[in-house]
C-alpha cells in the first residue's frame, strides 16, 4: 500500500488488491460480507429450523418457510404466501397464526408414546392425558384440543374457579378426567362436586391441608362421595427456569406429615376410599430426563406407601414438565435431552418396577403436558418498519492535516488495513474508539468531529469484517465486529404482549425471516418492538453452530421503501398469548386458525385483535366521554380562532377512526 497527499493535503491511498475496476475499496469489501454462494440448506443450518422445527417447519425450495403438520411427506403451506393472502383478506400484521393440525399431531404423538410404553412393559394401568388450560385458554384452541383428544380420552385441568367454569362448559369426553387444582373456596368445591352429577370424572386435588376439611364437609352436605387427590410436596427438585415449582419450599403440596394426617382424617370420616389420586409437579420445561426420573422415584414411593396405608389409589398424576426443544441444542434450559418416547418409557417402567416390588396394582397415569401439546402450533408473524443501520459502505470525507490527531489516526487505520495486519488494526480501532469518547468528554473534539469519528469507526469495522471473513483464525474478531455492527430492526409487535417470557424469564424462542432464504442473511441485528420500554426487544437468539445463545440474529439487509420484510417467532403457543400485557396499550394481535389439506388451506377461525377502544376500556376509559371531551376542546379552539371548523371536523374524524383502529401500526391504503 502507498500513502500520499493530494493538492489539498488530503491523505490518499492505492491498494490494487482491494480494487476491482471502478469499484471503490470499501464497496468491494462490503460486497464480500456475502458469501460467493448461498443456498436454502445454508439458511436452514443458520437458523437451526430442522432442529427445533420438529418436522412441522422447514424451508422450501422457494426460499420460504413451510408449515408441514404431518412432516415432509404431508400437506404443507407456504408461510410467506399465507401471510400475504391473509392480508388480502383484511387480516392485519402482526398476526398470530395457529395451526390446529399440529395440535392434533401432538395429542396423538404423546398418546401413542404412552400406549407403546404400556404395551412394551406389560403395564396394566391406562394412560389419561390432561391439558392444563392455564397454558393457553383461548376458546377455539381448547375446543380443538377437546375435539382432537376425544378418541384418546384427553381430559382437562383447571387451576382456578373461572377455569373450572370453562372446563365444565367444554369438556364432554367420555371417561376423560378433569383435574381440579389451585386455591379453592366452598363455591369452587360445590361446583366441582355437583358436576359429578352430569357424568364428569372430576378429581379435586388437595393442594393445601385446609382444603381437605372443606371438601369433606361440602360433600356431606351435598350427599356426594367426592373423588379426592393429594398433591405431594417432593423433596426432589426439577431443573430449568421453573425449578422452584417443587422442593420443600414450593408453593403447593402436602408434606409427608400432612399426607399421613390427611389419610387418618379421611379414615375417621369414613371417606378413605374417596382418595383416588396422588399428584406432584416438578416445574415446567424440564430439560433433563434425570430430573424427571428422580422425582418420579420419590413420588412412586409416596404412592406405594399411601396405598399400603389403606387408600386404594387409582391414579398417579405426574404433572407437567415435558419439555419443548426451543433451540435444538438438546442440552440447554430451552431444550431437552430426551424424546417424548423416552419420557413415556421412563414413567411407565419406573412405576411398573416400584409397584411390582410392593405387589400393588399399576396406577392409571395422568400427565399435564400442556406446553408439549400446544407450543408448536402457533407462530407470530410481524413486519419490519425501519432499521438503524451501522454498516458503512463508504468512509466519510478524508481527514485533513488541520483535523485532530485522532481523526488522522483513524484515517490511517482505514487506509493501511490489510489481511496481514488485521489483528493490529483491530486493536488500534478499539483504542481509537475509547480515545474518541474521552476527547469529546474533555472538549478536545466538537460534536461534528465526534460524528466523523463514529462514521469512520463503522466504515473501518465494515471493511475489517469483510477482510476477517476471508482470513483464517479470525473467528473472535468476526464475532466482535458483528456485535459492534449490529443493526436494530424496528418491528411491528410488542414483546410484552406476544412473547412475554422472552422478557420476563429470558426464554429463548426461534426467530427467523419467513422468506428470502435463498439469499444470504449477511447482516446482524437485534429486534426492537413498538413499545417505548428499553426492555422491549429481542436480543437472545439461537446459535445453531455452537448451541449457545448469541446476542444478534443473522438477517437480510433492509431499506425503508423496500417490499415488506416479514419475521416469525415460532413455538409461541404455550403461555405467551395468555400472559401478554398491555404495555403502551398494545393489545391482542389478529389471530387466525389455519387447517392445511391437499388442495391448500382453509381459514377456520378469525379472531380480530383488540381495537384501541377495547384496550382503553380495560383501563376504564370510555369512548363516548373521550370523543365528547375532544369536541369540547375543538369548540373552545374554534371560538378562540385557533382552528377552523373544517380542521376541527378532520381532527374528530381521525380521533374516532383511531379509537376504532388496530393498536399496532397499519400500512397506509
């Protein structure tokens, strides 16, 4: 490389290795951020979709994400085309798209796993799956679960009085079990007991010792023999984010002392035969099969001991915990190191062994695997509204001799940068950034000069990243530069409404573009939502190459004015919708239920998202009062000559349309 100055004293450089015809060095370097070739298979590897997709999601040959509820050989729907066609129907982004076909597959998968395990181990008890509606209480979803689960006796679980009322209105499956958990008052218990009269198999679980007396007294008053369960407070804890659901200090459950006292209480009441179920729960999303095995062994000991004390139990409820592989790693808290079949095998074999040792009949097995049943079926689709792009294809105007030395130094770094001095220039660049901030703080640099330094920093980093990607042993530099050059994509959704676990507990969800996947996503970005909260962002993503969590998402470049660019957050069917809040008054999104068949798809249900008026009603604002208030203000302004009548009419029109509109950003007609 040769350095010289022109007639104006500006530094110039030539480097044949970095030029190509009329192309500037930086433009050529920037183009090298992309690989020479890209493919659908590389996109699948980048986003790990074949790992966490569980066969339900894949990238098709058009470079779009496809939904395949029955796997590669089944019917499919192109998610990008579907999103566009839904908008043609007047359905707005962000959209929550639910695929009931996936629910059907999940229900029958879990049932078939237990049926196989029961047959393989000559187990004499039956399997009774139960869906805990707290995971997602949306009416259409629960109705679909009941419909798909009717032939496999899928039951429902409720954890509150309102949930009990929902369950009783929807559950009509012959021999399907209804499990009543949560805090209970007399009204809750009376309702559950009376529902036995209409043929419901209802088991009331004692979560706190005080509930047992209320249950027995209420049952005697109604002259009904209750079906009672005890929830055991195990010493064995699970693993993962929800580990505190079990253990000695867990919120619910009876200690060994309370269980023994409860048995004696029922014996004195001549109601011991009413105790039919033992329940325990070690938490949601348990990543390790060893935790499941350990807790099951302790629970099985409780079961056999309770049975030996005279309570002829019929069921053991192993609770929830069956994991979902959110990241495809097989080992993290957002994944699982076991399959559904291994889960079923271990439960059946452990219970069989421990019951056979004591000569006790094998119990019917109840699971409350809500997350595993519904997480996969739901996808949030949203569009990018804008971007804060830090990549610089061109450097700023070259520094002059009169400019501060830090500017001269950065100009020199940009010009001398080659593959041979990559490490040296990288360290010099970091030092220059620190000096820039210090000199601005102490008044050495003015604002314009600081802006120049920042622009040059990103120009150098862009050029350096392109070089590093073609230079061996530069992985650390590449990782650091990608993070420093990370764009912020401003997206049309609310983290707090649609993926609250991402914010609240750091849950990792698969996030990726749903189209353009034939082309390389060579930018790095974090995603910012529409809220004004600094936590309203997603900045934890799957690194499919290492299995670790990374801070940025590989993504395609985006410019305002381009065609709409859509991203999807996958596996959002469990907890996310029902836990969502109204931060900044962003309400529920539009939602659709899509069935896929040989001739395409059908829209089974459309659930409109919240209007502004509906959201404001939640916080006690009335539409009529608000419109009347604005009318009064406009009349006062008309009288004062500050606004014309036509302007006032236009303001009120926009105000009323705003109250009737979507809480999210809408494309202009």
